C-alpha cells in the first residue's frame, strides 16, 4: 500500500489514479500546480477578451438605439410631410375668372315663313314653334309703320309695323325708347334689326321685337 501524493489516502502500490481524489499518481505536485496555473491564465485571457469585446460593441452603439433613432427620424419626416400637405390643403387658391365667350343668337327665319307656319299649325305645334323663336335675331326686316303708341305703365313705346303690306294689321311690334318713337312718322318705311322677345296673337300673328335698331328708308307722312 502507498499513500496518494495529493490527498494522502492509502491506495494500491500499482494504482495510477487515486480512487479517493481521482488524481494521476504519475504527475507530481509541481506539474499539477503548473497545469492549474495555465488553466487559470487561460480563463483570465478569456474574461479579458470578453470584457474588451463588450466595450467595443458599446462604443459603436447598440442596434436598438440606431433603430429607435431611425424610427424617430422616420416619424419626423412623416410629420413634416403631413404638415406640408395640411399647409397646401389650407392655402387659399385664387379663383381664376371664367371668361364668358358670347355666342351669337341664331338667325330667325323670314317673317313670311313665321306667319305661314303659325297659320297652318295646330295650337300645340304653334306654341312649341313660337317658343323656339324667342331670342332669335332678325336682320334687316322691312315694313311700313302703322302707328306708334306709348305704353304709359312701362314708360316704353311700341311701333306697329306692317311687313306684308295691305294694312291688314301689324305683324311686328317693336319696343323703342321715347327719342326713337318721336323720330318715326306714321306711314314711314323702315328697316330694322333686333331680337325676338315673343310671338303672340294680336289681330293675327304678331312678332314682338326688342333691342331694335331702326333705320328709316322713307319718311312717310
């Protein structure tokens, strides 16, 4: 029997490993101490390396911080974009005036055609046809002045014109002002332009004309 070099327990003489402490009996105490020292140094190196690595990573900044910064930056950009959109939406826009291009009124058919159609149409047809003539412009109609009357309530004057001859009745009534009314003689032959205001039935079909421009061809009486 012999004693273990490390724990001093008795073991067999031929034993290479102590059954009590498990130490190698072929290694002396000085060798065991050297092994322990090397292991200790190795652990120290590992710990130092880990500490240095952590310090380096910390100095570069954590991914979470960068991500948070990116999110903050994105939020700022979104807020700025929304603010710009609100500013544009709330900015008053100048109204561009719409240019109104006057359109020329359609030319009325000859007075003879109007009178003939009114004579041959039914009441329903006549009403629709006469409504379609309102606003039409007349161009150089000729006629003889039968009378000029004052419309007292309206302060306007009416010139009654026979355009077919024969003195059967006025086919056209023209609204004029006082100056024009005073310048027209009974029996005068006139040429006139204007706009059809309406077509009615007064002693036969009568076309009422407004905005007239009258030119006297023959003075009459």
